[in-house]
C-alpha cells in the first residue's frame, strides 16, 4: 500500500490517522517496525497496515482532556480504613471520598474509621445524613467540619417525595439508598429530576452489600443524581460501567450533566425518565477481529490442548429501553479471532449511554474471561478503531485489543 492508497483509505473510512498526513503515517509505521524502504517511494505491507490499525492513534475515544471542566456529576467512593484504596481511587478519577471521622480515646485528635456509632461521630458523610448539623458542632475538633461539606445534608423524614420539594431559598443535599431511589423513581421520577436541577442528590449502596458488590448506576444518573456512590473495592460489571462512564471528559472524574436534565419546559415540565422517548441516535458497531492474547496469556490459559474459542459480547448500558447485550459467534481454536459481525443500537438517551464490550472464551461449562471495556457512546470516534481491553479489576492488558468500527447513522 503506497502513500496515495493510504490517503484514499483514510479519507474513505475515517480510520486512524490522528490528523497526520498519509506520508507521515507511512514514515512512522516503517520507523515503528524498524523497516527502511529499499526502493523508491515508501509503502506499507499487509503487516505494516495491521500494525497501523491496532496502533495507539486508533483508540476509540479522544485521549486528550477537553478544555472545559464542568463538574456536575462526581465519581464517589464509599469509606475504607486504609489510605491505599483511597489513593488508588483518586488516581482512577474518583472525586468524592466519604469518611467517618471519630474523636480518639483522649478526645484531642480524630480517628478515621469505617463504622458508625451515632453518639460520638464528629462529622462524616454518612452520619451527616441525620440532618442534625448542630450536633456535630458541639463536639471537639470542629475545625475539620469546614473541610468536609458546607451544604446541609438531610435524610428524608416521612415520605421521600416530600423531601424532594425544592426550596428556592436554599440548596440542599439529600442522600438516598439505592432501594429508596428505586421506590421513589417508580412513581415520582420527574420530582427527582427537578430536585437535582439545583440541589445535590447522592445515592449509596444498600447496607446489605457486605461483599462490596454494586448496583446499576444508571437509575441515579438518568434522574440527575450528582453522586452515585460505589464500593470501589468491589469488582464486577457495575464497576466496569462506572469506569466507562467516567472515561468521558478526558477521564478527569467529572462528567457534565446532559442539557435535558437541567431544562424546565415553558409548561413547567421536566425530563421524565419513564416517558416513551423517540430514538435520538443509532450506533452501528462492527466487531472485526481481536489480537494480543497470545502475548498476554499462557499457552494453556484458556484451553489446555487447543487454542482458545473467543466470542465477543457487545451492548449498551443506559436507560432500560436502550440497554441490550448481543454477541458474536465463537471462533474456534484461534488466538487471532476474526468475527466481522455488525450490531445496530437505536438509542433514546445516547447522552448517558455506555458501550459495553466483553470477550469470553467458550467452554462446555463456565466460559473463561478474555477482557472487557466500557466506553461513553457520545465520545466514540467514528471509523475503524483499536479498542484496548481490560481485566476484571479494570487494569489494561498490555496487548489485547479488538479492531472495531463505529458509525452513527
Ligand atoms: Ca477454556
Ligand atoms: Ca479450543
């Protein structure tokens, strides 16, 4: 493939190029692969071209942080005793840390603990939900108070729907458990959306999640909740979605709330998450092929006596009507599976939708895990992209990538 061929390909496919001229791209690929063209004008072999398709420049979402730093939705961490998970969470983009702060035994300093004992608590994210701010001031070490919050918090007394009445004079912060949110969302969705126009809503995992598991965060996001608290020490699909959602906005940990969640119509109506919404965008996803497992895994990791049998699951996480999961066929006995399958996703709320990708290896009983990623739909770059995959804990594999095509139709 010569420079002119590559130029035609880039123009026709919206494929990787990173804005560079075809000539520069050819030079760079040859340099990457330690090749010097022997005669005349440089050209790419099929292997060079494949290297280009799987290269960093072909990543699915924009890696550079955009200039604006609107912060209406924060990624939140529930408490943990050690500072190590907190450091890790901050590096992952978490922007709200919840701590319980207690007086120490000699009452001249504080201890940061995980736990709760209503009487002695100085000030903490969790117990401040009691709504009795004065109580916290009477205790020692009030100087810590200003570090933590200045917006009065409240736990709903009586019906939750009454707590959602917005006071035009005050800004409030309300905390609801995942079950309380589900209950009030079933009948009073627009009230929640209206509340979050100017007040802060935080959702937290129910207390019975002792295993640090998580819940579906989209119910909170589609109602405008600014803080959807997760057990960041847990693993699993809900956390993959959280990571995917916060890859938007350069991964800075804040994502701007979509306009429709901030608008009040002239007739006083606000967005109703339960309404039948028209399709706003349609995303076409093509899963071409995958590569890299042979470098990142032992020969016998997936199957002892034969190469792996990979298939890919592709889907959307978002509002219920947009949420779906589909899958390719399994390609038997191949470290470099080629699927060439296309999937179409009509989206009613693309603004909060996350593209889900999982690779599994087919077995008779439990399938093996081959990688996952989640990407904010609105930040997908159309064209053919190399999509890096991550392990179950959210760590990026060194080499495993899928070649995928994205198109909005
Ligand atoms: Ca297997
Ligand atoms: Ca096999």
